[in-house]
């Protein structure tokens, strides 16, 4: 509501200064703004945005927030937005009083208005006024605004957008003519006449985005017209400037895709096109004028203040002329009422011409204009009734909007464009049929109310022959028994009162009888009975030349219509029968001429069968079809279950499985041509897998992917991958490489910045729990330019107690710290509106691009996948692996640095965020500790995994594969160096008395990543050399005695040892300090031993050592444990030759493995012995 009034002198004198100039902190007046932004470049006209934060806002004693603004620019209009502490308040409960100061320094009278836009209706999340104008829409210099808040509400934030839209754009000459002569209609041949509509190109002026609106319009079946009024003064002189102002405010302030109204009319009688409409005026598009009512209505706005002044006569005349044409074209009565979804009151019955206040809590369209609505309804009807229209012989036309993807995998929507010529009678009825290709023929699912049979081969099993001789001859169904008086072949078709039905078939009667007749039963409840139980029968008599309509009740025929009609034998006719079970009306058409009709006062509302019937004749039937009524958009269901419209997949990549055809009729009875759209069907998921050559990855490696679609499928479309790293406590990914992973298991990771809202981890989920917050923000950095396409996957749940619950996800953001994330895209789910919404953000300002209706259940977890192609701008949204919506940006954002979750007045939970990017069938994965590598972490132990390669693919039908995981073990570091290598079997020795055997032992190595799997040794005549023994696998043993050697006395030999880990990496080689072969004179070259054994082995209390010497010589017997500790058992300077037997008391030895050595100058022999437990 907007009123002009005079405040008392006391109030006026209290505020006759401009705070921005003198800087005084006056009681009850908001101090300086926190932020002032020049918005000229974005809006293409002088404009500023002025913002106040909570700390600078105070309510005065009268309950008002007062804003005194000396504007940075001269302006002619403005709007105020605000955030309220109390949620769910209707906009109209906030009051606005304002006045403006002219360039002459004089303040004008006060004007009052109400809040107009709710937070849920704009991406800004604020309440907003309507666009408010200065007193005569001319430029002024200052504003004083009193925002009167709802009693309990506190204003937490406020914003005023100031605009100057008075640039001197030339007004087209013909508009000036309209202004001077009040109205000049462009003559049309229709009645009512379609008034002249000023196109957008004539009022957009210099606004580039207005001329080039690139969002996708949504066509609707509107049943109501909602009347609005603007906030402009009645003294304006430039109508196009006012329209431009609305566009600027709706798009650049409210964040809508376009001007909200469908049409606008000014006081000079000019009628303007508002919202973009490629098929203007014969199709309607969804506007943004009445919230939830937008999908069922168009909005017409009267420019001017209809609170205080009645619109001009020419303004009312132009509006009624437009509405008369619109209602006549849609074949609707403007004086009636009908059900509709309202903006604020749910589903209610409202007048077809209603005011904004009828459906929303607002005072629009003002007191005086609202009082005129009854007159507008009757005047509109009078124009229609006064028409004396010449016959309409031009058929209407229909077309099917081509799908962006002719491959479909699940339920999808088709939109139709139904047009009658401008001078025509208007579209009356619309029908469609969904057919499926079974692999041999096109049929339709009778369970869903369709039927199709072209009788190409044998009689289909769907038919049941009850009586007669039926066969297929030359591609037609023939009943050849001329003696049969009541043939019957029936099929099941589910028919109910949710739709009207169009039954179409062709027939040719022949034979030698004198009472030849044929027809169709429909809405039958028992086709096996003689007269099909309860049904209707349309009956054509060739010999009597009649058309008859019967109703059968309890299987008894009752004649309702009996009219003369010439029907020639041996002649093909096309028959159409239309039945509306809501009003009982039956229309019968032959070769597109209406030949009979009847209305059943107690119509049948359900039926299960149709039945072909003839008597005393030979009849051929062909092309039997059953279609259902439709709106501008229909949903085609797809899947292998019986309840789907389409139950078959395409048999190959060149054969469609779905065909949707449509037929419409205008009021004059003209039928359109049939139009059909063929669609490929593929609901089988593709598959993907990956492989690597090595079981352990130690450096950059190649991954090969195998991506396959089903044999007859649509083919692989996009290939995505993600590389995860086990960072020790959780699995994450390298965001600088375009990957992201967070399972939200513990605390919020330091990668995230909590900018706004209350975010925490609860039960392993990321939770935003502040339902008062209308723009929560948690964001993280992510490189998004390394591949052409990205896939964002997360699970989400929206809940809470409010009525405007919403949440979503920003991607390709260049500055996520800003309120709307700078430049980005935004997918938004509105729980209470059940909508999926696509937004593009430019310079931190939203623009809604597309809205799709979906069902969203509160508190239910969904899996979401969002795919963005930064080359062609295509965005696809999947829910639970089903594509639920697409939008393509013709000017795509090519780079992004951040992602962000966002919620609004809801409890928003998120889990398992995974981000993938596209790949080729083969790729190189980088490995190493550097920050630019794909995998930067190694195995934390030999049995775990350090990384995963995940793969997911889509096919051309938007099927999405299961995720394939390839677990990887990673270790790029060598084992720890071996600390020492001892020559000999125990402590390090320098000499060895054998020319055939060398021994060594060494410290164990360690590798925490992949473990030690073996040790290698070699023997050489220098450290590191292998000229004695090449590298030899020693298993996991840390000691060795290598026999069978031919050693040179006096030569020093070195053991070289290295460890190998599970990844196949070797430690640094460590060498012993060498052992020299030293054989005493007289013994060199003589083998001192004949035999050497120890029994029993293992032993407990004692062990017997037996050996035999070839000659007398010095002898030592020692035992060495695994730690190298030596136990001397026997030592003599001369041991006689021959056999010897020693018994050693083993009680004092600990259980374990020992080395038993016999040492003589001629050599050493050793055995491994075990002390048992």
C-alpha cells in the first residue's frame, strides 16, 4: 500500500537535516552506513548500494528505524531491504514511510508503503519494498525513510539501493502518438483484437542484459491473471523509463532473472511486454510476480499509484482488451473462479482475474484499482461476448520442444508449444500419447491410459477375442465373419476421471449384409460381456447411414444419440471420439468433422477396457490409438517396471525406444497435424574400473581405465576420477590438484573457513544448526581449472522448523568470503517450495537462471552429484543418481578457486563431500612429498593403503556408474640403513681359517611403510664388490654362512648387505671391514674334519657333540646366541686325531637358536642348534 500524507509539524521539524552531511549521532536515527558501493557499471545507470550492519541500527521510541540519506547521486527511485530477527513475518506487516528532497532543497510530502517481497522470494534473503519512486519520478537529492518494524522484530541489517533511470532515451514515435491520441489499436483480423504490445527492444534502452536476456524461460498453463500496481507516482511522463526501472530493480536488486511482470500498462494506454517470452503472445511464461502462484498465473501491472488515483480510462481499456484476447484464446470465462496455488494461502479457489492481495499478504493493487476488479471482469467478458467472429478454418499448430539430450535414462519432462493463429478461436483441447518400441513394433502402456496398435503382423497378445473371426490381413485387423451380429475383441486400457481421452482409429466396412455396422466401446468395466458391462458405444451404420451413441448400464444398451450420417461401404474413414469424464461430454468426429455429441449427466468415471465391435459386416480396423489430455508440460515415466510409460530400452544406438506424439484441437473444431518426438532410452548404468601394473607405487605411475557401456547403450559420455590420500588420521585429497574429500568424521578440518552460521561436526556429519541464519557460509579452496569438467558429490539433508528452508552449494567461486561468493554458480534446493534452482552469480549478485519442480522430503538424506562443464557451460544435477535438472550457461565461468556450502533458515547436514575431475582412458599419477603431487602420503604400515583412485563415468543418457575404487600401496622411501655388518658368525673377526666357507651377520633394518621382506648379500674382494658371490637372496635372516667357495689364502673378502622393502626399494649397501683367509703352515689345503654332528637337535638338558679329526691340532668349541654372545665350551692347544664325543650340559642355556662352532687352524665348521623350551 502507498499513501501520501502529511506528518505533524513536530515530527517534520525533528528531521529537517541530512545526517550524512553533518555526522551527528541523533537519538533514534541510524548513524553512518557501514558500506557504500558504486553500482553504476553493473546496472549501466547511475546507482549506489548503501548498507547498515546491526551495530549501526537502532529503533526509536515510535518503533521506527530512521534513515537519512544525502544521496551520492541524483535519483528518481530506490528500494529498501532488511533482515529481521523474527522469521516468518509477512512482508506487508512492515510499514515504510518516506519523503524525498528536491534539487531545490524542499522536502516533498510523506508517502507510505508496505513491505512487498519476502526473503524466500529473492536470492538476497532480505525483505524488500517494492520499487519506490520520487513524487513525480523526476530526480531528487535526498531521502528520509522510516522503516516501521513488526512489534517483536529487530532489524539486523538494512540496505538501500538508489537508482537514476531517467537517462534521456528517445521514446519511439508511435509511443508518443499513443500518448497524444490516448490509444491507437493495430487492426487484427481476430476478435477480440489483440492490442499492440510494445516489445522489450523498445523500452530496454541501453541495458545490454535486458536486450540479451539469456536465461531459460519456463512455459506454463496459466489459468489466472493477477493484477498489480506499481509504486510510481501518477504524474510520471515517461512510461518506458518506469518499465526500465522495474527491470533494473527486479534483476539487479532482487536478483531475479528478469522483470517480474508478464505485461505492464501505463496511463497513456501503452501495453508493454514484460518478461522474456519467445512465443509471445500465444504462450505464457513463468514470471516472478506472485511467489508460489507464478506457475499458474500471469501478472499485469498498472504503472501508477492505484491507492489514491483510479487508473486512466485508456489504461483500463488496454488491459481489458488484452485480457479479453487472452481469455478468448485460452477458451476461459474471465468472470468465473478456479482453483490455484496462491502465494500465501495454499491452494484456494480464486477469481480468474484477481488482485495480488487475493493470493498474498499485500495491499497491492491498491484500494481504488482493487475496487475496479469486478468491473474489469465484466468488461473483459463483454468484449468477448460482443465478438462476431468469421469462421475459423485455420487449424492450430503444436510442437514439442526438442530435448537437450535425445537419450534419456529416467523420467523426463516434455514441453509443448500449442498455438492457434492470432485471429483464431483459441486452443481448446490438447492430447498426447507415449509409445514404446518393443523391438518389433510401437506399442503403448494401457496401464497408464495409452494404447497403440498398427496391426503390422499377428494379433498382439494384449487383445482378447471374445467373438468373431479376427486376423491380420495386409497390415489391418480384419473381422471377417459377416454372420456375427456382435463381434468383440477387447484390450485393457486404464481410464479414469484424471484425464480426458481421445480415441482414434480408422475403419472400412464391407460385406454383403443389409445392416452393416461397426464401432468402439470405451470406459468399459467388463469387456467379456455382450454389451461390455458399463460403457459407452459409438456406432456407425453403413446401410442406415447413421451415427449413434449408446450408454450401456449393467450390460444393457441405451440409445442416446441417433443422427443421420452418410457412411459409404468399402470406404476408409478416420474416427475420433473425445470423452471428458469430469463433465460427461462425448464428441464424435469423422474425418475431422464433428458428427455427433452428447453429455452424460452422470458420467462414467472409470473404465478398464476398450472393445472393437461390428455386426453383419466385414470390417477392417487400423491404427487404433488412445491419447490422454495434457498441459503444456508432461512427465514421461521411464523404467523396466509395469507402471512406467516407457518400459523398453533402445535396441541399439540408432533406434529410438520412445515416441511421444501430440494432437490438439481449437475451439472452432480444427485439429492440428500430429507431431511426434522420438527419444532414445538407456537406463543401464555404464561401468568403470582401473588398474596399475605394480602392487606398490614408488614413483609416478600410469593408471589404465576400462570404461564400458552396455552393448546397445548410448555410449560413454564423461569420465571422472578422484585421487584420495590416507593422511594418517583421515582420507583427504589434494585440493590444489582439483580433488577434494571430507567425510566429516571428527572436527571441522582446517581447510574450511567458517564465514557465517553455526557449523559443527555431529555424529560424523557437517551440521549448520542456526535456523535464523539466512545465508550461512562455510568454504574451502579448490583448484578448478585443471580439467574441463568437474563432478561435485555430497550427501545432504534439509530440515528445521521454519517454512522457508533451503540449502545448496556454490562452485567455481572466485571469492567465497563475499556474501554471494563473488562470481560463481549456485545450486539451490528449496524444501518448502519443492524446487531445484540454478543461479549464476556475477560480481556478487545473484541471477536466477532456471527453476525445476522436484519433491524434497524434510529430514531425508539424498545423494547429490553436480557436473559442470567449464567449456560449454552445461550444468547437470543428479539426485540419487537420477538426473533431475540441467541448465547451460552460454557464457560459462572458466575458472574457480573455492567451493562453499550455504544454508538458509534451515538445519542443513552434509556428509561425504567428494570432488572429481575428468580424465582420459589413461593417465599419469604423480607421487611424492611435493605439494603439487597427486599422492603426497605413503603407507602408514605395510598392511594399510596410502591412496585410492576412484573412477566414475556417465553415458549419453545421463546414467551414472557405480564408483570404482582402486586401493594403492605407496612407499617411495628406501629401508633404514643396516647399522653394522660383522664378519663371522658372531663378533666381528679379521681372519678366517677356511678356504671354502665365509660367514657374516648384521643388524636388522626397518621400514615402517612397506616392511622388510628380505636381505641380500654379496661377497667381493673389495667393499661393495660382487666378484666372489653375486647378490644373493637371504630371506629375512640376518646371518649367513656361504660354503662351497674357493678362497685364496691371504686374500681379504668383504660381505656387502642390503635390505629390500615391500615396495621393492633397497637400503643403502653396508659392507663389512673384511676377513682374511689365514691357513697355518702344514695344514693349508688339508681338510681337518671327517665328520661333525650334534644330537639331539633340538635339545633340552644336554646335547652330544661328535666329530672326527684327520690329524692332531688345536681345537675350540663355542656356542653363539642370536645376539652374538659367545660361550666357550672347550679349548685345547692339541686335540688328538680320530673320533671324539663331548656331552654339554644345556640346562644353563636359554631357549633359542645357537650357532655351534668347531674351530681349528685348518678351518671352522658350524651347526645351527636349538634349545627347546
